[in-house]
C-alpha cells in the first residue's frame, strides 16, 4: 500500500519513535494538532504498514547479556535448500538480534547478544552443527557507541 506522508505525519512518527508510550494528548500537543486527527493519522500509518510492531527497549547489560558479537559468515552454499535451513537456524536462535545478507566478500553478518564468550561458543557450535559454512569470524564489540532504531525523518 502506498501512502503519502506529510510534515504532520513525520512529526507524529518522530514522537512515536522517541517514546511510543506517550498519550495521544501529548503527541497532539507536540505536533500542534488535536487528539482525534492524530489518532486517525496513526491508524492510517499502521494500516499502510509504515508503523509496525510496537515494543520496548530492554537494557541488555542490566539483564546480564554483556557480550555483543558481530559474526561474519562466508559460505560456498547458495542453494535454496541451504538458505532455508540457514534462515530457520537464525530464526530459532533468540541470541541473533539482526541478520543481514551482504554484497561483497562476506555473505552474511549477524548481531549476536549473549551473556559471555562461553555462551557465544555454545551458539557458534549449535549453528555450525545445523548448517555448513565456509568461514566464520566473530568480532567482539568492546563498547557500544551508538544504537538506535530511530529513522532520520
């Protein structure tokens, strides 16, 4: 579905990105509108697929997930059957926060959040027992400098 987004929609989306738990009254006040038109615009944006799943951001370190690894995967397998098995293996693992198929020398990059290096090794061993990969390189993030889900509206 194709939807036209105007400046008011962008302001509403910016407010929702900042804090989706705000009341409609607060959002309306911030964008210079009233509650009903804001609600109608939000509903239209949801129906159009512009606004997806709403969730909360948890503090990974507060919950004991202190290690973030970026996993670079090269494979010589490119058949549909292998790709389906690989996708299922990634979807079955909650440690995988993001997975991207890349252009270039690396085929896939994963963002994997675990408690520690031992937990990463268990993840790695399980993954390679399910799908064949040519080469895996794990990079440990020493410090998260910036992380956001906000789009530059």
